[in-house]
């Protein structure tokens, strides 16, 4: 299939996002060197709102690991973690991040002039993503001799029951008790409720941003979403995230109203299931652009929508929000979700990323693509790769597979 030259549509709000993300990293860096302030590390789908209720500056190492992947540095540092005893088969976020730390490198140096990741006063994880985040945080806990605390979430959850919510609520309340001596004071319930409310509003706005992808033509692509989700991950619970998504949403709604698509001459619409290939975001985005094919939605970007959050019932609503997450659900629930998304976004097919080191975010290994094709009639493509380890990825194979899949869509 011959490529057609197409222009990438820039999002003006990206300038604001770069500014607020830089401010976030500098704020955490400064707090880590200020004896009067406390820093908490948190998993990306962890209890950030609770930490903000204690006044911690919150740092997210998964975001840092994604930066290693996006700058194509991850593969250089993974072997150092492997040499320290961490298998090449486990999460390449973990191995890239630990390996880079062992070698004294962080992409924050190049991006913001920050020389090191911030030393935490406490590390707080939630296993709703996987057990790897627990092992990852425990490595740093041992290295720095600081407390490592966590929430143990249910797995393979069908309908979320009150018993599920009860158990996580109790864990969150116990976590709050454990954090008191580290913070040096009790939880500020007003600040906690405020953070939960802001996080809810951030989620609502982020969902509306992503829903502009349901327009024809789509106002944004999955590749745009992976970049602009940054504030929803590291700044949720803070006013700045709400302000940012108000700006971004206004810009994208203007695109919808004027009929301007993210991809000029959009011919095909796809759904992306699984992790991004961080080191190939630009290349993949440009390939789909050249094929006039828009990846309009994804499970991944929608993972930071927590509309269950309620500032009037902060502990229990957090427990529900972080338990209803896609990644912890049973296959029937996941299939219902993807089928609904395919209908909502009017997609022509599904791309599954089989990420070698991320089985928890890979849903192509147990016949789900085949079941969903039979159910929805949507053809599928499986790309073998990884989120960070580019040794698992073949540019040539991916290009050939994607071009053939789009040809299949054109033939109808």
C-alpha cells in the first residue's frame, strides 16, 4: 500500500500541558530536598487522593518509566535490573526504572534539568494493576529504608459487590492510620474530600475529552490521548488538572463543531486494546495517519476515568472506583466493555497489543479477540511487542501487519 503524505494536526493545549507537567516535576523535586515537606510515591491507579489529604507531594514512577520508554532509553537500562535479579520477563516499566536508577540516569535530566528521581518518605502501591508494582516499590523501600505500604486488590472481579468495596474501604482506612506517623499529623478530611472532588471532576472532563473521538471525523487519536493523559495521572486531585482539561476539551469541541478531524480524510476507525508501545508512538501515529486510519479510542486511556468518586463518601467511593477498574475485571466484563466501546466509537476493527512483559494489560492470549469478533463482527489484528522493551518489537513486521489489516478493511 502506498503512503500518502498527510499533515499531523497539532493540539494547541499541548503547550500548557508541558508547562504544568514541568511544574509538577520541579515541585516534587524541591519537596524531596526540603526537610519541612514530605514526598510519597504512588502507583498510577493508587490512592493519590488520600496522600494529598495528608499534604504529601506525590510522585508516580510509572509516569517516569513511560518517559524512559518514550525517549527510547528503556532498552538500554533494562539489562542492569536483569543483572540485579529481576527477570527480563517481568514488567519492563519496573526493570527500565530500576536499571536507570542503578546507573544514575533519569529522563528528567534532559527534560527539566532534574538530576535524580525524588527520594520518598513513603511508597504506596495498589495491586489493582499487577503484583509487579508491589515488587517495584519494595525494591526502593529496601534501598532507601523507607516504609512501603499498599492496598491488595481483588482480581478477576465480575460484578463488584459490597463485600469487595467493604474490604478495600477497610484497607484504605488502615492505610490512613499507617500514614499518620509518617506525615506527622492526622488526615485532613477537608483536604481529602477536596482532592476526591477535584479528581472526580478531572475524570469527568477527561472522559469528555476522549469522547470527542466518537465524532466523525474523530477529533483526536489514541496517540494524542497517551500524551494528554499525563495530567489525569499525575495531577488528578489538584485544581490544575481540572483547568487543563477544560482548556483541552474546549479546543477539541471546536474541532468537532467545525468538522475538523485529527486525521484528514479519515477512512477507517480502530480501537486499541492494551498498552502503548512507548518508543514507537510517533512512528505508529504517522503510519496510521498515512493510511487515513484513526485509532479513535482505547482501553488504556480510559483507565483514568473514576466517575464513582464522591467527596461526601471519600473512602468508600475510592474503594469502588479503584476496584471497578478494567484491568481487575473478569473476561466477560472486559468483553462487554470493549463491545460497548466499539459501538460507541463506531470502530471498524480492533488492534490488540500483546505486550510481552505486561500480561495483566494484554487481553489477546486467551481467545478474547476471536470471541469479540464473533460477537461484534469486528476484525482484529494482534501486534506482538512490549510497552518499553523494544527488543520485543519489529518495525517491519508491525508495518506489514498494519498495512495488510487496513487493506482488509478497505476490501470490506
